[in-house]
C-alpha cells in the first residue's frame, strides 16, 4: 500500500496458513499489539517479534459504548509513533470486528482471520541535517577537481540521481535529500574555489 501505513488486524482464530502469510508479508520491525490472553499469545508466538500486551484488547462480556473509539485511539497512538512501521493487532474476533468498524468504517470487512487496513500518511520526511552534511562534504570533494567542468560535474550527478529517485515512491525522500545536498554543494564549491583562486580567469 504506497502512501499508507499497514495495520494488520488478526483474530485469535487465525490458522497456521494465515500466520505464515502474515509473517512473510510483514515489514521490518513491526509493532505488535496483543490481548493479554493465552489464545493471543499462541498466535503471536508464530511471528518473529516481541509483542506488547494491551489490557484494552482483552475480550469483555459487556463492552462499554465507547469501546470502539478507545480501541481505535490505542492503535492509532502506536501507529503514529512511527508511520513507516507495520502494526499488528491480535485480539478475539468480537474485539477485532469492533476495532475495524471504527478504524476503517469505509472498508468492507473481509470476514477472514487477517484484515489489512491502510492509514493514509505523507511521504517519509527529509533528514535535513544529513543532507546539509552530505552537501558540505560533496562540495569540498568537488572543489578538489582541476577543471571547472569537473568541479560542477559531481553536484550535477548527485542532482540527477536525486531526480531519478523522486520517481520511486519509497525512495522519494532520498531523492529530495540528494537534491538538497547538491544545492548546498554548489555554493560550497564556489566558496572553496574562489578562496583558493585556482580559476581566476575562468569565472
């Protein structure tokens, strides 16, 4: 789901085949929330992660009127801590149905043991500090060149790579970082070269 954070709602009725597919489909270091029950523990045992037990996910005989909204708030709170990690919620079928009604009211229930919900998110943010450091390093390295063409070739190549990365949704943030680094490198190159007076006639 490009542009969406994946939330897997898993019931304790999930079989081995469901869990195997889920395990193979999960991204790196997912967040796993589980009801504090033996059934949920048995489901989570198949997944290669350490779960976090949440009392709110435990089955209740007489659910309060706001239970669905409290479940939705719980899951979203964990999801918002890192919008680029998958979230797995393991609970009993009744609780999972209630959660899905609030979490994804516009999504038709599949009736299966594992339901995938996508929460809309923006692109991964640019790490400005990393781009600035890369731009300075790039500018210093480029200024070592002996000709003006070569001096500007390295920042240009990085900018071109950034434009290519912009076309790949999952790498778009790296493309923006590369463009920012190239933009920072140019004045660094000019400052270093002008200070060294290596090209007095070429400017």
